[in-house]
């Protein structure tokens, strides 16, 4: 099976997952950590696709727990913006996933990473 | 300020179809303030174009730059040198910027990266509303500061149309009828007499219907 790449864009607080955790993902993970998910721009998401990701997860802190109050809400909107552009250029918008996640809890984070990998797998098999 | 919005990517892709290396050029004036053509939007446009072209098997190289303004020859001057490395420019400035580049540098192939929509205010984050159409002969002195040319769907000058219902415009319920607003405003001030003078048919020449408008200030010209 061809190697599958996914992107994970998140803030420092959302996850502390290390290489150990990603070992369970049978593909390549492009991980980009930001000081706050509110810093993630539409362009960052698109660039991750350019780098070869089949699907990208944008993750921010739970709505009322964001370290910078509204960073993750902004990140959610950026994910929507990226979806819109993917649609315009003929890619499935579902390739961009967004999740509000509890801080510093690797379990739910890895769940979302796995779901993103499944999305990537589905997309790859369709193309 | 001048309001603009990102052009749909397929339209931009079509315009730059023949090229392999383009410059995406932003403007830090109005379009940056209304989040359509500043540094961030330049980055997004460039990334979107590259991704689309990569998928189509014809990769595109992009350069990115943002000028202080594109409606001023002084700020556009560096473009002449900068553009040597590129086959075309996608300008994220309003149409004024694109036109001025086309006027000043006939050799540069320039394409719009935004659609320029109106002159507007920014009453709340993420919201812009049209307030003036630059008609060249302002009547706000009579209408309580509210413009029926920009804000009435029919540009009426002598009161509301028959479709004005409960303060709402007949084109859409969420749009206030500006003539209703003008009436309410002047009535509250006891200034309804301002509306007693009938507006004759408007001369639209100063509004641009007499050809492109120009303003010359001899006192400011050099030499
Ligand atoms: S009357 Fe003309 S100049 Fe005055 S606000 Fe309306 S469109 Fe603008
Ligand atoms: S309802 Fe009012 S704003 Fe709408 S078209 Fe009629 S006069 Fe103009």
C-alpha cells in the first residue's frame, strides 16, 4: 500500500503526543505545533496539503478552555476557510478536519489523529 | 474604504493558466483592512494556486510581496524590477491597483485576485456595509446623513417606493428601508421641512455616467 501522509496542526497545549504515540499510525504524520491554534492560518493548512498530506487535522482547545480565550474558535473558522478553498479547487472539503480537544490529554487527541488517517485512507482509495 | 473579496480560485487559475511563475502582490491599504488583499491573503492565494496547479500536474512557482499601496506610482515603482523574475502578476489590490499597474507598466501581465465590490463601513468584525456610491454631488445634507443612492435599491430621491413595509425594504426583509430611516431621523429632529424641496432628475454625469472622472488640483501639482 502506498504511504499515506496526514497533517496535524495544533497548539502546544492541545497535545503533548510524542513519536511514541504516532508510531501506531501506519503512515507519515506532518506535525505542526503553534503557540496558539488561533495562529493557524488558512495558508498553513493549504501548505500542508502541498507537502503531500491527504487529510489535515486542525485541533484547538475545548471552547471554554482555550489558553488564549478564543484561539480555538478562530482556528475552527480557518479550517472552514480552507475547506471552502479545497472545494473550489476540486478537492473534498472533508479532508480538513477540526476538533476541540481537552488540554494535555493524549487519548482523545490520538483518536482524532486516527480518524484523520481514516479520512486520508478513504480519499486515497477514491483517487 | 474600498471593500473587496477574494476572487474564486478557478477564475484566477484560468487567468494564469499559461504561466509557470507568477507574483502574488498584496496591498496594505483598504484591501488589507477588509482582509481581502493584505499579507495573509496573499499567502493564502499563493498557496491555493500552487496546490491546485500541483494537483493538475503543472506545478506553479509563486513569489509573494505586499506594497503599502497599489494606487500610487511611488509605491508601485519597485514592481518594474521585481517582476523580471515572473511571467505575470496576480494583484490582490482593488481594481484601482490593477488598472494603475496596467497603465504604468504595459509590459506586465496583471490579473485581479479580488473582486472589488463597494465603498463601505465596517460596523462590526467581519461585517461590511455599502454607504456611499461616490455620486459626485452629495445630498447627505438633506437626508440626515443617510444616503438613498447607496442604500436604497432603487436609488430613489424623493421618498420611499410602495414596497417599503414596516421600515423594511421590499428587496429583502433584513435590509432597512433607508427612506423610512431618513423620514424617522428628520421627523425626530423636527426637520422634515428639509424634504419639502423636490429633487429633480439627478445629473449622473458627476457619478461617472459622463465618462471616467478625474480630479486635478493645480495647487498640488509639481512644476
Ligand atoms: S449622495 Fe452621493 S456622495 Fe453623498 S453619500 Fe450618497 S453616493 Fe456618496
Ligand atoms: S423599500 Fe425603501 S430602500 Fe427599498 S427600494 Fe423601496 S424606498 Fe428603496
